[in-house]
C-alpha cells in the first residue's frame, strides 16, 4: 500500500496524538468506541432479560450466548472471501445498519407483549451474523487507513477505548435494567450503532483498489470453485504458518474457557450469590476496568521484555486470577470477583494489543480478510461451544462448580502458547518470509491483516 499524503504528514507530526492529527481514524475510533459501549450494555441486558423477565433456564442462557457467536462457524470463512472482494467500509455500514434495526426491535416487541426466548435467540443469531461481516471488514480496513508506523498506536488506542467503553457500558447495562427494565437496554445499543453509522459515513479515506480486487473479483468469477479456492488460501496460510497457527489455537482454547464462565456469569451472580441487577453491572464494570490498564501497559511492557514474553505474561500470569471468581460471595466476598475479573480483563486486552500489531505487520494485505476470517472461525467458533458447555455444566452440577471448571480453563489455555514457538523467543517476528517453509506463500494471490480477538 502506497502511503497517502496524509500518512507523510503524520511522520512530520509524530509527537502529536494520532487522535488529534488523523481525522478519519478519529471518526473510526468514535464509531468503534460507541459500538463497544452498546455491545457491553447488551452483554448485561440480554441475559438479564432472559433471567428476570422470561425466567429462562441456565441452559437457555448459555444457548443465548452461543447464538451470538454461532455465525462464525457457519459463514466465517466465506465472509472473509467476500470482504476481500468488496470495499470494506460499505460492508461495515450495512452491518451496522442491520444491527441497529434488530436491537431496536427488542424493546418494541417487549412493549407489544411479543418478547420470548425464541425472539431473543433470533436477534442474537442475526446480529451475530452482522458482527461477522463488521469485524472482518473492520480489522481488514484499519491497516489500509493507517500507515504501518501508526498501527501500534492505533491498536492501543482502539483497545484502550474499547475497554473503557465496556466498563461504562457494563455498569450502565445493569443500571438501565434495574431502573427502566432490561429490554430498554437494547435501545442504548441501537443508538450506538446509529453513532457508528454517522461516523463511518463521514470518513473520507478511500481504500486502495488493489486491496480488495482479488483475481475472482476482477474477472467476475464468483463461482463456488473460486470461493473454495480463496477460502483454502486463507486456511493454508493460517495452518501452515507456525506463528499464526500457534496464536489461533491459543485463541480457540482461550475463548472456550472465557465464554464458558462469562455466559453463565450473570446467572451465577444473581442466583448463586444473590446480587441485584444494578450491583451485577457495577461489579462487571469494575472487573472490566482491567482492560484499560492492559491496553495502556501492553506496548510498554512489550518494549521492555519483548513481544513474545509480554504475551506470555499477559495471557498466562494475569488470567490465573480467574480462579478467584468462583469464590465470590456477599459482602467482602464480591472482591474475589472484582480482582479475578480485573486480572483476566487486563491480560486478555493486553495480549490482543500485541497480537494485533503482530498480525498487521506480518500477514499479506492481499489475504487480509481471509486470514482474519480463517483465524476467527477457530477463535470465535469455540465461543458458542463454550457457552453451551457451560449451560450444560450449570444445569448438571450447579452454577458454582461450573464456574470452577470454566475459570480453571482460562490460565490453562495459555499453555498452548508456552509450549509453542512463542514460548521459545523474546519477540514475535515482524516480517513474513514466504521462502520459509514455516510460512508458505499463497498460491494464486500475489503477496504484496488484523486480529482474531481472544476476548
């Protein structure tokens, strides 16, 4: 990608904050931050609707969480190809518009007396589908918007603000549910997607045509064969490259455990510990504040000890505090959840900042959407499995034993990194060498990429 005139100006103004000197990034940042706030409100409000208004079972609550992530398993791979064939910003705009309408429909249905678990599952499934396209397009769009020198700062700012927005959103979700009813929390999420639409619509930057003009898109061959071939290219790159493979396997195992305990967390805090919705939101927000610290510390710690060592510290050391969460009780016992959740949030967000910087510098831009989707199908594909398993465990053995089992998996997942090439080096590589047999080159798209998040 040729740097734009704006990129050249950025190099002269390096001491200035990226948010101050880059208008389009500022708009992207505002839209993404608003979206994270809304998603966090929904993350508390949706389970509370199921628990308090529909009296759903533990299994149904797990199923609700699973439905939001199941689309990654079904359409994640072809979505990566489609995103590579299309300009990314219009894909994001359409996905945001669809989510706005769907989330706004929940309080409307509640007022009409039509709210049901089936409706919530449908909304979760359809908004999850929109999120597949939005996330894939968004992570592929960022490296085209920012010069390579600005990408580390951009990643840190996006992750830091996302964590801050999640803190406010989680606290607001519980408060809205307690004061105005859980279903009205969906209005807050719908409003944030409106903000996201307005911000994305004002971005002036236009993508480099070569980024999304794959061979199949240029010659009009949108056939199943072309789709399978392009999906295969992304899968081969992720499976054949030892670094991408290690990080993807870690993300899959980590998300299995993370979503396991998070999917039954609201039910655990309300039914087992006996907390009211407002307190639940405040506690989850306090725990999520660790993400702000993680985003702030990631680059500094990585610069001091190395990116690979920092990733092990953040993904293995801090998440070990998750074992405090099942000890949560009333009174001072709530501190167990606050400290445990804080450690998990800080470690996961910091690890994602480092991982984002690695992938954006290491992976070929021409395969960006496919590499993202291929990794995300495994990373995000285990999320519905974790949610379903937690629902089954909570029903079979009780909520607290299920929390012990799922939280223990959080630090154990990092053993995948410890025994991978990541555990044997100081720094992750910054350049991909196609000649290296550990990093095979794509077969039909010239080599000239983003994060499958673990949180």
